[in-house]
C-alpha cells in the first residue's frame, strides 16, 4: 500500500509518499503554509503522483475521544476541528490538510493519526491532575501528552537496534517543540507535555512548565490579560524569551553572551531534570534516545545532557557523538545505559497506523 503522509505543522507542511517498504517515493516541503487558502503547490504535487492508495494525516490533539488512529468519515473531521482550542498552533492546520487533500484525492481513504494517542493509556497516577473530580470529569482535564508518533517510532527503533523488547526508554524529541516520554516495554508510562503542548521542557518560543501561581499573579496584579498571556507563553517565551532574540538553539549553543549562556543553562537544567524524572517513572533506564531536529543535529546538546546524567549510567563516546548520522549508538563502550540518535520518522509511524486502520 502506497501511503501519502500529510504532516501539517504550525506554519509548514510536509508531504511524503511512502511505498509498502516505507521508502520515500516523492516528497513536498512547504516552509510557509497558511492552510486551505494556499493549495496550488500541493495540488500540482498531488496531480503528478502516479499511485496513492491511502492518506495518513498527523493530527496533534485527539482529546478524550480519539485514542487511536481513525478513518476520516462522518463527523470525524468536525470533531477534530472542535479541539482547536487545545492546540491552537497546530490543530487548525491539521484540519486544513485534511480538507485540502480530500478535495485533491476525493476517492482515496484518509486516516487521522493523533500525537496524543500513544499516551492515551498513561497510568492514572501520571495522567491525573490534582484538581477537583467534578472539573476533571466535566472538561476532560488530564495529561494527554504529545509527539506520540515520534516517541513511538523512536522507542520501536531503539528496540530494533538493541535487539530487545523489554527496554526502559526515555525518548527525547527535541526540536522547536520538545517533550520526553518514558516508554516501558513499548508503552508510554509518563511524558512531559500535558493537557496542552505548553507543559514541560523549555522550548524555542514556549515557556514549558511555570508555577500556576505565577500565572495567576500576572493576571490579577501584573495588568496582563488572558489573551496577551497566552501569546507570550506560546510565542515569546522559552529560548526566545530568555535571549531576547532567536528561539533557534543553533544560535544559542556556543554564544558567550550572558543571556545566551543563561538560556542554554536553563534549557539543560530542565532537560536533565525531566530525563531523570522519566527514568524514575520506570524504576531505571536502559536506553536514552535523542530525536527531532535538535536531538539529531546538535552534538553539544547531547554531550552536555549526558554529562549531567552520569549517575544514571549515561556515558557517551565523544567521537561517535560528534560524527553521528542516521540511526546510531553513541554510547561509550562500557556505558550501562545505551544512548542512541534516531532520525525522526513520524511519516513511517503514520503510514504504519494508516495501513493497520484500513486493514482492521
């Protein structure tokens, strides 16, 4: 089955046609994509494709309803759109991708694959916020987790590389958005993002976790309204807020400006702390996986992270880390914990889920 994988980001669109062996047959990358109003280039790409048997869409938030991949039929599209407030940067673009491809390939079945689905059966202790029961039931308040498609692929590849199925893996998806997942025997048992993708690690422009009392103080006493606060936490915090400039970690690493140094230190502190917390959720660690744009392409980040995790048994081979390409082991030979760099392949995971959904 040839699967057209549609990955709509907050401002970009990545489309991949995968053959039955998950080799990329054709691809399209739109660095700036506003949604359904800009479909000409996508339509030209689609009209040139010789064979598409199914379409798989990445959708960031599945809410409480969507706990696995689902055929886009009936009211599914509208139910996905109704979750936009939970992931305002991504959900509308995901829906725009569904609409654009449905118009382009109306006879081809489409499957929605959710970033939250991998985490849907988190243990109750990890998924539950300490909020009133009535609130949790009324509004579905829980920790959903995100980047599940990437974490699932990374953990699966770690098992293949290490030839083990009983692994305790901490998967680090590090990019403009960033999250960790504790994956034990292939199942997500904890993660850093929560009800929305704003919780957890320091990211490019997102704050990650902050004291809710601080948020309340800003609303009550700082003269900040809810709309401004949301914009700042999503778009003007994280590395961008700490440096007063770019949220691109490539511009922060190695910069001796005091703000850049502080930004990198804060980023690493939170990253190391949360990796240790994920390991604690599994009572230990067998493999640490780096994936995503930063995880794959920033050896200094991997090295600095590992330096603070020696107590867990993490040790890198400096040369292997500097020259890592593709899916590879960068651990020191005698390290107790294996450290892997794995190329993010959400497209492969989406294609896998799409085929499985249509073959049920």
